C-alpha cells in the first residue's frame, strides 16, 4: 500500500475554518460580517477563507503575557503613594 500524505487545503470553508480556529460557524459568520474582518471569497455564494489570510488577520489579537506580580506591585505602590500625600 502506498502512503499518500494528507493535503491541507489552502482555502477553508466555514466548517473547515471552524475546526481550524476552534470557533463556531456562527461566530465566524459574525466576524466576517464586521468591517475589518478577515478577507474572504464568495465564489458561487460559498464562503472561502485563505488559511494564511486568516492567520495574518488573527495576529492583530495577539496578547502579551501579563506579569501579575509586577502589576500588583505597581498598583500597590500607586495606592500607597496616593495615601501618603
């Protein structure tokens, strides 16, 4: 038996993007309807999203980890500074 590698599609329909993104199809429809949503295509009415376009669009929502210890120290020092005045 010959092994054939699984081919990952470059364009995803809403169900495929839902699996890829871990978001529901309904949530994706809302995202695509908003201004500033990811670029997508509608050949014959079917919604297709290029995987790389989705990944690029999603990058704008990347958050940096928060150092909670430093944040608490900063808040406490500000609170302490205000009480001292």
